[in-house]
C-alpha cells in the first residue's frame, strides 16, 4: 500500500532533523518501557502483592502485544497515514502509562501494560516509517538510522539506569509517570514539524485474522515456557500450550499466503538483508531482555544492591553503548552491515560469557566492570547494524511493513528469550538449593546460567548473520 506523501518525503518537514529528534524521543520511551521496570520489580512486586513467579510478566505483558500487533500497526500506518498512526499510538501510550502508575493491584497493572504494548505497536512503525520518508536515500538516511539504532540501544540500557534512580527516589509508580510529560511534549510537537498524511485511496481489507492468530500463538508459546518451572516440560498443559501456539503460527502463515492484503508480504523476506537482519534482531532482543532482567535481580537479590546502586551500576555500560553507537555508522560504511553486526555480536557474547563467572560476592570493579564495557561495546554496534541490515533495500511502499517487521522481531525475541532465560536460570537455582547449596549461592549460579544462555543467543545471531547475510550492504 502506498501513500502520496511517500513520493515527496522531504516536503513533509522543513526541519527534518528536529522532527527526527522528536520521533527518536518517542522511540526511546517505547524501548525504555521494556527495561525500566527491571530494577523496580522487587519493590513493585511487594507493593502490589505479585507472586515472584509473575514478575517476568510485568515485562512480558508489554512486549507480547507490542510484538504481536506491530505488523498490523505497520499496515495501518501504510493505509491510514504514518503521522496519524504515530499520534494515535503516542496518545494511547501516554494514557496507559498513567493507568499503570495508578494501578492498585497486579491485575490492573498487567492490563495497563498490555495497552501500553498495543499502543507502542502503532507508535513504533509509524515513527520509523516517517524517518524513512524524511530521509529517503544517501548519507542522510545512514546517519538517521545510526541515531535510531543508538536510541534503541540506549533505551534498553537507560531503562535500567533510570529505573533504579526513579524507584529509589520516588517509588515504583514513577517509572510509568515519567512517560506522561515526555509523551505529551512529543504529541504536541510533531503536528508542527511533520506535514499531514496524504493517503492514497484504498479498499484493501485489514488482515485482522492474521493479527489475532500471530498474537495468540505467541501468547500460548510464551505461557508454555513460563509454566515449565512449576509443572514441568512434559506436563499436559505445557505440551498443549506449545501445540496450540505452533498450530496458531502455522495458521498465521496460511492466512498470510491466502490474504489479499497480508500483514506480511513474504516477498520482502526474499531480500537476504531483511530476512537475515530480522533473524538476528529476534535473537538480540531475547539476549538483551533476558540479560537486563537477570542482571537486575542478580544485583539486588544476590549482591544486595539497593535500587539506586543497581541502576547506577549500569552507567558504564550505557556510556559505552552510546559512544560505540555513535561510531557504528562509520564502521558500517567501511565494513558493511553484515561484518559490523557479526563483530558486535561476538563482542557482546564475550562480555556475557565473562559476566557468567561473577560469584555470589562479586566486586563491581573486579567482576562486573569489564564485562559491562564489553557488553556495551557489542550492543552499541549490534543495535545500529541490526536496524540498518533489516531495512536495507526496502521499497518506500513497504516502509511500514519493514519497520513493523524489525520491531516485531525485537519484541518477539524479547518475550520468548525472557521466558527461556528466566526458566533456565530459575530451574538451575532451585536444583542447586534443593541439593543443599546456600540460597544466595544457588541464586547466583542460576543467574550465571542465564547469562550463558544469553551469550548463546548472541553467538547464534552472529553465526546466522555470517552464514546468510549479504557481504556488503551500504
């Protein structure tokens, strides 16, 4: 589906770099909200009476609808208008953030988080599509995508940092309230910076069945992985949920093939850069989300850091990530997206493997600082190169689809990766505690397995990119 505005992208804004700053700020909030809750989880769980086994769902309730509905959000952006969908998503995100902060119990909080995720599924593809229109080709787009990738990486890390500071100073609700003034700033500024959508008339139906089946399939699979810890992998409920999830995803593929207006036009996956980039982003999303979830709990439950100290301990990682992300576009121009991404992922995996050796009485300077710097270096390059690779060679008419697909990949990876890493980590800790190991040491050993699992995901992403990615993508 095309828009008239796509034919004259530069005319949409007289100040496209300023417009990019506001779009990037909105994207920062979207990425931030997947990680900002990590440090606040222990205090949030106590305040709302959430069972520890449900804490991961505070993250999952956000990333699942986000990932499951992003493709629909991308198609809505192509059909209704990218600016319109972006503004609707931003408004919904602000309202849901306010509701999350005011939630009196865990059930309402999880519901608000789901609405946040659904709103982000409109905001994110609308924002990236607008970027691709404002910067259609050439060096300007390279720089814009570099900024975009850096913002995505910074949001993941800054969430942990800001979550610690806000929780310690103002309580857990502040991590949601912070979205309101910033979101309103974006919502009121964009209409003055980007012109109205001029959407070509179309009567193509929206693929609602596709959106429902893919979302339901993902929910079933993540739920199955989440209950393994309590009832076992071979329990009828676990196997039933896995079977239902797989069946729903197969149904989604069939629906897409037969649909006149599919959420995913599978021809876009014939582009090796797009398909390889999205596979890598799935694995990166799982590794990053699992890392920050496990690291936040490790610092607070094992090392006894308070929320402030746990958050500030992420500062070296964040600063390294920002520095490297700023240099990544130059590396991509010289080496290509594929080679930059592979090198970044190998660095990321090395840092995770190093972190897995941290003991129950770890010193930050001796055991955590070095791995943090390597992880920040790897992530800074991986976020930028992964985004660049995933949208390379895409037609302007498919801007919404491409942006929705890369964001979908990240959120799907986050949901599944978190469930896998949490299950492996908790299973290991429980087994060691039952064998007589002191609880803190058992918990530390469990997190070590979680870090190693994240390293495995990063290595798999590097191998996939090296094997199937096009050698040079400018």
